[in-house]
C-alpha cells in the first residue's frame, strides 16, 4: 500500500474521480492511512468534486470516516454540499453510508446534508431495505440529529413497525420448547424472523425493545444473554 500511495501522489492530478475514489476506498477497507496521499486526495477532491457521482461522494466520505481523516474541515464541507446537490441520485446504501460517515467525521459539518438525507429517504422510503433503514437510524442517533420534524417521523414510523413485529415475535410468536412445540410453529417463527430482514435493531432501539419485553414477560431480560 505504501508504494501504491507513493506512486499515486506523483500522478494524482491526472486522476479522474473513479481512480481517486477507488484508491481511497481500498485504503479505507484495509485501514491504511498514508498522510501524504490523503492530503493530496483532499486537494484534488475539492477541485473536482462537481465531477463526482453520488456513489463517488458516498465512497469517498466512507473512506475518510474509516481512516478518521477529518482534519481538513474545508474538504468535509465541500463534499457535504456536493452530496446535497446529488442526493436524488443516491441509492439507499449510498445515503446510509453518507449518514454514517457524517456521524463519524463531525456532524456539525453535515447538518444540512443530513437533513437532505432524511428528506430523500422519506420520499423514497419504499426503496430502503431493513438493514439500510437501521444503519441510517443508527447514524442519525450517533450524530445526535434531531431535526427534520415530520419527515423524521416517516423514518421512525418504519423503524417502529419493525419493532412491533419483533416484539410480537419475541412474545406471542415464540415457538414452544423442543419436544412440546410443532415443526410448523418453528418454521413460521423462522419465516417471520427472516421477513423482518434485520441482523441488528440498532443502538437506539434495542434497549427500548428489551425494556418492553421485560414488562411483557414480567422477568428481566439481560442484554448479554
């Protein structure tokens, strides 16, 4: 990676956005931070940001967040403003990635951008799968983003529906213990759980769900269990 980044620095002014973002993404994935390359990449990104697609913007910010590269505040604000202009082009994953990156890089630089993410998500909520919704919800929670008014309620309403289904699954929908329940009960439980489509219910909402389950069962639920 060191040799690759050294070479990239020498020719970075001839990079198109795809070249720049791919190398940033590779460094972010590997967790390799090359200071000279990052400063050069920031300089080129600020100059060519209008050539970035929504995917380029999302991947670039994701890589910055992975590498904890947030010293260049001007870069963060330039990319955030550009992302707002192309928010309508972003896929659900791109929008969720932007929100996560913003929560890591300094939400104060992304307030208008986060508002645009929430607005676009609310407009296209049917396109978002459960993991994308939860990633976005977690990111906004980490960013302490409390703006958005009614459009935030669209996102929270979607999360609430998933929470209601999980609550019912873990109370009324639990199959009886092995030897007492039928295979049909287990199959139906597994079908409903897969249909929810989640691997996590997120930082903000898991605690609330466990609190409700404690009340429903009359016994304390330990998160470690």
